[in-house]
C-alpha cells in the first residue's frame, strides 16, 4: 500500500524546529509507552543517535544522503517498538532517501513497510550495532571499507563483523557489529567525551580513515547513562 509523503513530511517538520523547546529531552520525561508517533520519529530521524541525512540534492533532483545510526541504542529500539504499537509504518533513515522511491512532478511516493521484528534485548546485551549508508553517490565507500569506533582517549574498537545490507552502484548500506565490553569493561568509560565512527580500511598495521562521524557522549544520555 502506498502512503505518499508520510515520513518525509515528518522529517521536514522536525528539521525546521528550533529554540529551547526542541532541546527538551522528552524521552527522559515520559515513559516510552506514552511517546507519540511524532516523538518516535524525532528520535529516529533527528535524535542524537543518528547523524547525517540528506534530501533532493543533486542537479537532477535525485536523492543524496550519507549517515550513521546507533541502532542498538535503547531509546532507538524503544522508538521502533512504540512505532509498531501505534501501527505506524517506519522506514529507517538509510532507506528514506533511497532511489527506490517514485518521483513525479516534484513529489515523492514511497512504499512503506514495517521492518522485520527486532532482535531480542539479549542480542544487544553484548553488542553495539552501527548502521552506515550512502544513497545517491556512486561507490561512495570503497571495496573493503569497514567501520571502527574511536573514543576520545584514542582507543579504537574493531568490529566483530560487518554485514552488507545493500550494495549497489548508488545505494550502499552496512551494519558493523562491535563488542559492548572489552576486557570486561564497557567501551564508553567515565570521562569519555566523544564516540566516533570512522569508515576506512586497514593498510598494513594502520587504519586509514576515509569518513568520520562524531557523537558527543553527553548527548547520548538516556535515563542517566549513555546509550549506544
């Protein structure tokens, strides 16, 4: 079933918000079962656990977007669960701008489908899952590229595995799965200020960075602790 403009309109409204009210952390003030569809979309598309995005950017009006999502972060998972409770179709940011949409007379129509069921909470107990994507730019990520997490003290966390979700000439989407604990300690420690996602490849014993997104740890707080 086609539902034109539903999610795109929400994104445009969210991006236009400004002022103190837009900074209120409603996700700490309300139980997740009380979140509205609008609030869930705000977490999923414009929350601190998602960086990047895009729109109709190139000279021909085609979509272009790059971004990274901390899909294992608890508030992100709760927002997806709440969206299901409300029966609202959700498409992840990496698909929102995909060329599989239909453009006609400057209007966008997308086929909206609910994603498959979430993995169990136990799945994320010892994993951090990072999704990164490119839409519209030819072979944006090089063959063999992978993601690495880098903390503000210089520590680097290598992925356990990288899964290709989509790989086309103009559409690329991957998930990198990292350990949540290293030597028995959570990868984000007290005092860490940033969590960066670096995309690149190993050259010899060194990791060559091609792209970087940086999350501020203080912005990832949920119920008193950083969620990622």
